[in-house]
């Protein structure tokens, strides 16, 4: 429950609305370096550390938690497992915001993480595209390409017809040259 209080990963909105004021939790001993520190405790300590680094700006703390825990697939999977969350982060993002989200992933993480994010959000990215307009452009392109192919075929056929005529004329020209 304390982990959910300081960093609820059930939705991005929940993360942004988590407690960003709690900056320190005193445990019985220095649990951060202790070998028996639980995963939950580590995540709580990380969330309160983000809060302490952004004490004067709770919105910045919320954004940092989203970037650190929601956009990192491994951290999000671990937190989602601990909090019983089992849905995709990218399904809740407005497709029009996906380019910005993917930019943030690329800026803060490596290409592997960006690939995971892109793979997870591809349905949303595709939904942005106006499918009908895309198909209309493709049809216009293919028609233009077909017209170019037809024109080339016509030119070849005309040239073949012309080659026969030219071929006869050129034979007579060559034979005239040979005779001369």
C-alpha cells in the first residue's frame, strides 16, 4: 500500500497523482544497502528519492516517476507485478501523444527500450493514420506508375514497329554503303 501511495503504476494519471510530498521513510535499519531489502522497499526508496529531488515541484516529481517507472519496460513490469496491474501502458495513451512519448523513451533509454515501446504502441500509431486517405494516395501513385508503364510499353511497341521500317531502310543503306 505504501508503494502504491508514492508511485501507483496502474495508470499514468495515477502515477501523476501519487504522493510526491513524502520524501523520506525511516526504516528500522539502512535497508537500502542491506541484502535482505525487499524489492518493494527499493521501489519505495526510489520514489521518495525522486520526491526529495523535486521537493519544490510536485509536478516534476510526477513526470520523473512516469519517465523512470512507466516508460522503462523492466521497471514497469516489476512494479505492475507488485501492484497487481496487468494492462499495457500504451493502451491508455492517446495516439496523438504517442510521438512525444516515444521521443521521451528514446531520449532517456536505449534503442532496445525504444523498440519495445514502439512495438507496444504500433496499433495506436497506426490508428493515427487516415487509412482511407492513405489508400487513396497509394491508388493515385499506382495509377501514375501504371500510366508510366503503359506509356513505356507503347513506346517500345511503336519503336518495334518503327524498327521494322527503319530496319529495312537501314539494311538498304548498309548495302548501299557496302556497294560503294
